[in-house]
């Protein structure tokens, strides 16, 4: 069985947005997985991967880290399972979507949500995460809080290409969900898990899409410990 290392916070919150992309991808591929929760500060547990971030998977003798590399591995290794990309063209476009999420949306979502994410860390990780926030944003968590409303507006605006698409089709990937959807979903799933803010309260097209993803596979993504 595939093992997957991911972060864990207070009350068993599995809050890593990159790991959610792979949680969704593994379900999509109908692969069984054993989750291995780790703390941010417990780099020793993932040392075997050669890196310091999650997600990491081990599949037999193969270890893969980095969410995009894992998605590509799963597609290559399990070609007979439902496709994550829908062929070479789909894979290339999903790579673009993944980079858009990382470089445009996460760049806004991190300062928007990091202060709330700090509040759901386990005690052992608190100081490490607070230092990470200051390093990445240049602001202290209380200062970030003051910008939260403005950052929520920025995110709502930046996601407009997805909103416009979802007014015309049920998923970014067309009639059924695939990896590009999971990449974008990871931001909103992270928000559900770490923050009392409802980012999609006034956003019906995005909310309906998010609900469709939360309903997949018996609602497993909805059932994780979260604020909503
Ligand atoms: N490009 C990597 C980024 C992974 C990443 O930054 N993961 C975060 C959690 S969402 C992490 O493990 N951070 C640990 C740290 O910064 O110490 C991927 O796609 O997997």
C-alpha cells in the first residue's frame, strides 16, 4: 500500500494544501493509502525523502516528493486507473494550472490564511511556523491579521479566470474533475481546515464547484477535521 506523509495540526487537522492535492489524486486513482502525519519540526521523519517538505509518498521501493512530481508518478505508474490529466495536452495544461495556483493564488492565500493557520498548530510547531510566516511575508502574524480583509478581496479577484470557467462547465477539467481542479481545490480546502473565514460565502459559482469536490468519493474531503 502507498504511504503518504503529510502535516498534522491541533485536533488532527491535516492542513497541508500541497498534501490535499495528492490526497485527491490518490482517491481519483482509486489507490489505497496509509497516511503518516508529521509535525513541521519533525524533519527527521521525512529525512529519507531527501527533502524537508510534504507531501512525500513511498510506493514499494519508490520514494517521491513534491506534489507535482507525485501526480506525474501516479499517472505514469498507474496508467490503467482513471487518468489524472486526460493525456499529454491535459497534463501540460494542468501543469500551467498548478503553477498558477502556486505562484499567483498561494502567494495571496498564504498571507491571508497563515495567521489563522498558526492558531491550529500543535504547540511544538508554533514558534517554527511563526518564524516561517515572518520570513515569507515580512510581517508578524498580528500584523497579517490586519490585512486579512484586503487579501480575501485580492484572492477573490485573482481567481476570476476559474470563476468564469466554472460558470460554463462543472469542473476546470471539463465534465469531471481532474488534477487542475485538485490543485485549485487545495487552497479552499486549506482555508476550510485552518480558518473560520468563509472565503466563498458570496461566490456561488466557486462555492458550487467546491461543494462538488467535497462530495466526491463519499465526501471524504468534507469529513476531515475543519471549521466548516
Ligand atoms: N513544491 C512542493 C511544496 C511543498 C511544501 O511547501 N509543503 C509545505 C506544507 S504545505 C511544507 O512541508 N513545509 C514545511 C516547511 O516549510 O518546513 C510540493 O508541491 O510538494
